[in-house]
C-alpha cells in the first residue's frame, strides 16, 4: 500500500512538473508555402513559420505552424485546416493569418479568390474563428516575391495586400504589413544580392523567387517578429534574439563626408590593481558564446567579444564564426565598421551590390550604408570585426 501511494505521488509530481513546463502562450500560423515547415530532405528550402520559434523563449511561447504549400484562403478552409486550428485554439492564443500567393491563381477554381470578394470574406472567417475561441487574430499581408522587371521590383500582390488592409481596418484586427517590409528588404539587398535568400540553387536546377532558403526564411521571420512586437510590446520580454531587421523601409541617409572629426586627446588609461595600464591576455575559448545570426540572420554562429569588460577602450573588437548556412542579416549602419575575413567564403551585400568575399578580404561599411553577410560553401566563415566604442 505504501509503495502504491509512493508511486502515485511520484506520478502526480511528474505530471505537475510536465504541466508547469508547458508554455503559457501559443501562436498558430495559417498560411501557404512561404510560411510552411520543410524537412531536411527539402533543404535549403524553408518557410518563415519554421524559423519563428528561434525568437521566442520556448518556456513562454510555443509556435504551432499549420501553414502548408499550395493553399489559398479558400482551399485551406475547404480541406478542414481552419477547423483543425479551431479545435486547438483557446483563450490567450494568437493566430497569424497570411495568404495571397495562391489566391491569385485564377486558372484554378479550387484556390482562386477575388480580392474584392471571396478573399475578404474568407479572411473575415479566419478572424471570426479566432475570436470565437477567445484567441487574437493577426492579419499578415502576403510576403513579396523576388521578381524584377527592367530593374524594378514588381509588387505581385497589390490588390490582395490592399484587401488584407481593408479587412484589418473594418474588423479592427492587428496588422503586420509583411508585403511592405519584405519589398523594402529585397530592394535594399538588390536583385542579385537577394538571390541567396530565395531558392536560386543552381545545383538543384532551381531559380525560384517565391520560396525561401533558410537564410531568407529567417530574415522574413525576423520581420514578422518585429511587426508583431510593435503590436504587442509584452512579446519583447520573451525574445531570445534581436529584432533589428526591419528598420529599412526608407533609404538610410549617406554621410555627406567621411572626414574624421577633431576630438580632444584621449584620456590616459585608468590604472587597475596589479597592472598600471589594465593590459591583459585572454583566450578566445574562454569567452566563446553560441548565438543565432545577428540582425535576423540565419544561425548558428559562435561569437567572441574581446575585452568586453574594459569600458574605456575607444574601439570594439569582435570575432564571429558563421557556421554553415549562417549569416548577419541586412541592417542599416549607425557607425563605421570593418570586417576582415580570416577564412571561409561569403556573400557580402553592400548598398544593394553583392560581392563574393574570402580570406584576406577587408570590408569597410560606413555609417549610413546597409550591409549583410551570408556564409557559403562547406567551411565556416570566420570574421574579425572592429568599430568605434559607443560613448
């Protein structure tokens, strides 16, 4: 009897621990192939939905990605997929809704919806389904395609984007304008610079400007997270990585001159106990930190912050190892910065121009420019970084 009681107590305790470990919030995704999850057999293809969890503390938030390729607002409902989400939804959940790519396929009656007709009615049904369960619907405009014509990026979702915005306004639904942010991101990368973020994979004979590589899916997921965090500030406490990836909606101003400013002489080094000038030696293996790619870049990376605890240095020196598939996402520069490539190969985008870089290349990005760096090939891309310390 005592053994039975002890076993029962252990089972109850284990159940309590399991329950306590469950995330307190959940986000569901209803969408198409651009948001879907892909297995390793489809590499490097990925959807932004499968990258979303990398931003969220999984003790607080769980991502449930129901997005699937080829679906429109119509076919997703007709196949019972919205009903499946409704069966799981509960108060406090969030439903992200992104469709449009397949709704425009007028040649297929099972998917096509008119942007002024069925498309808006179906979107309203997703909204009503979420609200009926006490969940929060969030409408997301369709992510842009990489499609240029005579040097101009085409907006392939115009009427559908406007329809999403109308439904959001009429139904008082939070809106993430992913179409706008992703078009700005593509323009900032430039047509050639954006290709590594999409399924332009010569070895697979693919030239696909709709679907993403893992780097592109991660960059777009960052844009979604940034838009969502602007709508819901409480999310910021659950973020595991930066969302410094979406402030590119307008061109960053270029500095008029790069002449050095005249400054007062630097103060003498502050002495510290046992060492008059604070000189020291450290080993990089003692300071290594595993991190995802900065600025919405794909991961993983290993970062080394040299002398981070020395507060009076006029410069910062860092080393970052971009492992296979990793990158530093596109972002505007607020300071001058130098990258030196120690080993490996990468694609460097500077102000919309792409450069293939490798060992021995030095890259100077001035304040007012935008840049991104993506690892390519089989070997790690090892980069040394230097920039002025913040004052």
